C-alpha cells in the first residue's frame, strides 16, 4: 500500500472540488496514509513541486488534484523518475479520468490511490514539451485561447459556449500537415493518445493510452455549415462516417509551425506553435483503478 502521498492541488478549484478533495483525504488518512497537500497556481508550480517530491524520496506517489492541465503540469515534473502519478478529478473536463474509468466516489478514489495498479504509458511530445492526451491545431486551440478562465471556474463547461460559437461563425482556415510523411490538408486537427475528448465524448474509439502511437483526426470541412455539422457528429459519435473527417493511426506529425495556427496541449493553449508531434521513448507510471481498461489491457 502507498502510505506517503503528496497531493498537488489546483489553487483555483471551486468549493465543490475542494469538498471532494477533503473527502478523499479523510478516507486516505483513515486508512493510515500520511497526506500532504500543496496548492499550486500555475503549471510551472505543479511541475516544480512534483519534481522536488520525486527527488526527495519522501513520498510513494504524487497526486494531481485538478483538471487535465494540472495533471499535465504534475506529470511534467515526474517524467524521468519512477514516481507514480495519481489523480483526483476536480477539473472541468476530466478527460484523463474518463479515459481510465476513475469516477468521483471519494472512497473508491482513495482505494485506487492507495493500492491501484501503476501502469507505465508513453506520452506525446510537442517539440519536446510533454503532453499526456492530445494536441489540437486550429478550432479547439482558438476556443481555448478565447476562454474566460474566471468564468470557467464559476460555471464549468458552460464557459466554452461563447468561444465555440465565436469560432464556428468564422470561416475555417485550411493548413497543410504531414502525418507519417503523408501531407494532408486540414481545417482542424486533433492528434490524440486517448479515445475521449471534452470529457465523455469519444473521438477516437480505437485509441488507448497503452498503444504505441497516436490517432490523428483530420477535419477538412471548409464551410461554416459543414464545420458545425462535424461538431454535431462528434457529439453524437458519428463523425467517423463523414467524408470530411479522417481518422489516421500514426506516430509522427509535422505542423507548419506558423503563428497563425493555434495549438493546444491537453486543453491549454501552447505557443509558439510547435513543428513536430512525436511519441516519447520513456514511460510515465499512472495509478489507475484495478478494473480500468488501461490496467486490463496493459502488457504483462
């Protein structure tokens, strides 16, 4: 059992999220674990706290209590070490938590953090910068760019409504991208290590974190109406049947690296736009529920 835990908590989390964290902490301490909580304001603080914890030898695991951006920050600090990463999903989208079937029951979360299997997974790199789940070029990166973060903390996913509408009414701008040396034209690109997108939506049903590759979801819709139809199809899970959407397994993606093409990593705008998306050679260990598909499908 893991008994020495550092929890790195998103300091901007709301009251309900803090309540979940408090309940998980209570279950951990009732089970005999020593728990220390550190609040972090930025991705850099997430990374530095995690790195110091990994180097100290004082903890059995480092836990990210936040959304996908917080998780990426903590993961960046653990890469290169043997320290496992745990998750308490108190963010807005919680894509990674959805991917590993984590849930939000405090007792079950505590049990997973204490004794759940640790599964080593490869991660993505954008010009060397790590990301755990996905990189998006075009539409979703522009949405993130115009997101009102204080409003998001108050209303959650509803805060995305206006940036999404704002982007839909603008005509999509095509760009060229090389996917495993095959050049394609796109108006939106998502390169993903996971099946889920935006929470519970499934954008790449055959992709798993345990896979040694990405799936690139390429949208070629160039009219506003067609692009809106693509978004509706993704929400309904029908996008793979559209002629203006391609899903391409790959290991290497080359982007134009233009300032005009916005890019997001794990739900956070990344600038300047990277030129290459590749897969890591090393692995990061993630603590998952015993019944998680990631644990069940992990190589023995």
